[in-house]
C-alpha cells in the first residue's frame, strides 16, 4: 500500500500502489494545467465507516510514497477513464478495495467502480502523458 500525503498533514491516506501511480500522473497533468478536482473514496474495512473527499488544487502540496521500489505499469485506458471522472461534477470516485493487493489472485479486470461522466476533448492527452 502506498501513501498519499495531502497538504501539511502528518497522517497519510493509504492507497494501493497501482492506483496511486495512476493518481499521481492524473494529478500532475491536471494540476499543471491549473485544473482542480475532487477525489472521493469509501473507507476500507478496519477504519471508520463512510467516505472521504479531498480537494486537489495546485496550492495544496501532495506527496506520493510507494511501497514498491519498482514503478507501476500504467494503463492508458484507466488514465483516460480517471480523467473523464475527475472532470465530472462528482469528481474522481475510486474504490480502494478494488485495487488492494491480494496474494495469489488474478489481476483485477479494470476500474469498474469509477464514476465516469462526459469529459472535455483533452482527456485523451493523459494516455500519451503516461
């Protein structure tokens, strides 16, 4: 599990490395263009019930810490879907449990739980930015 440090908080948000790698590319691309967005996730088992949302914008520092020393392979289709979702009024909604590492299990088929809405024509740029 990777960690996302938001703002000046000393506590991190635990996010699976695969999802965190995609989120890093998405955030860097959107924030470089001064495009703010929200990120929402349901709390995983073992923590308080409910969900959390954070506002991502260029003035708020982000730090991405990965559990693995090896970079994750990025999926251009997943990045495009995440960009579409981030541009929607609901923002990017992810299911952390879907990306949680599972020992001896087959890889997940894809981001079935992303909340995807219509995106501007520039969303495809993320696939080439990966």
